[in-house]
C-alpha cells in the first residue's frame, strides 16, 4: 500500500521569479514549506547565480514537467569581455585575460553562427553526469573534466546593448540543453578574445513569463492562506500547444481508468479536427483535464492520467 503524502494536495503551476543565490532545489523546498504542498517539482533548472522565471509544478502538474523542460527558454544575459573563468561565469577563478574588446559591428557579424542547430561543449561545472558522478563535483575536486560536444538549438541571438567597453548584453531564445555559459565562451573565442557570463536572467520558460511570475517574498507575505491561489496557473498552462479533445463523461472515465477510447466516436463530434497517428492531446471532461493522451491505431490512449477532483483542476481545500 502506497504511503500517503503529507501536506495539502494543490494542483497547478506557479511561476516563481527566482532570486540570486538560491538553487532551484532550494526554491522548490521554500514553496513546499510556504504552501504546505504535498508534491512539488520544477520545470528547468537555474543556477544559483541566475535569476528569473522558474516554473514550479504542484501536485498533478508534476506529470507535465517534461513539456516545459523540452520547450524554448528566453534569456537576457551580460557577457564580460577579456576574462575567462573556470566556471564560465563570475563565480570562477580567472584563467585567461585579453585586451580585445569587440565593437557592435563585429559582434553582430558573428551572431548568425550561433543560431539554428549548433555544436556546443557543456561547461565542466555542470550537472551532467560523467561515469555516474556530477561533472561539477569532479571539477570542484580538481579533476580534469572532458565533456563531449552535443547539438543544441538556438532560435535567435540578439545583441541588446553595449553598456561599456567591457560588457555586452544579449537576448537568446534557446532550446533544451543549451548552456548560456558555453555560448558566452564560444562567442568570445569567435571574436578573438575571451569572456564569461557576468549576469544571467531567464525572462521566459515556455509559456511562463516575467509577467505571470511571483517573487518568493510576495508568496511569503501571502502566507499559508488562500492568497497564493490567486497566482496558481492551470495544469494546461504547460500544454498550450497541445490540442484539447472534449470527451463525454463515460469516455473520460474510461480513459482515466487506463483504457483507450475509439477515435471514431470522438472524431464524429470534431469534424474540423485532424486525428493523425502520433498526435498528443489533452483529454478534457468539461474544464477538467483527465489525461495526456496519444492517438495510435485508431484509438485515443492515455499517456499520463491526471487525478483531479473538480472542473477547476484544483482541489477545493479549506486553508482556514
């Protein structure tokens, strides 16, 4: 028999504006404590030296985390020219210096090389595992860490500002697995100099943005009462690009019990919808999402079943 989780069952997403100095895991722990939430996770790690949008999944929303992790993310970041560091950010020790300070024209001339599918070597100080150990643990222990290059996707690279000769501010929209610290290193090298990330802020993570984010301080001020619920976003927020299918109550019960539903019956009620094999969809019973499902062999098959209790997708709990 499964052990019952302690805490309040809360289902949905919070976009937290992560402060400087806290790890993503520390933010998760803080949110769990502030809300007394039974189940909490996050969608996309931010380093302690980074700030910005950190999506926090609560309850059944944790079943949709992978869709946020796989989505694009937008970063506003500052590159410090002329200093390379061990960690590729301002936390590390300086390993190399250069007097070369590129101007706007030469910077913009190389940015096209860093768009699209590019090859990138992750930082030695990263969470990637090497023979079962985290790369940053090996690097901190003084071991030489060699990570293999991999292909990442950069949707756009834009030079935003040159506040002074030593710094450049960029805005980057990147796909899963991209390291901005590696990007800073590689751009500097392409310009015949060296550099590191001086500041990093994530301004969007999939559908979560600065506009719908809340600070930990505000969350703490709202306390353990119903106040934080005003910032709670529906589970479907993470699935905004996945089509929704309206099911009957009996079809929803069948899907939620793990059984498939015939596409023909549903298609008859959705004459404008294409039901291509392999399509992921949100199976809905009214406003209540019952499952993430995939269309296969003429059936709608559940991939992740959601156990929600009402049409809002959030349990009605008395916090008084």
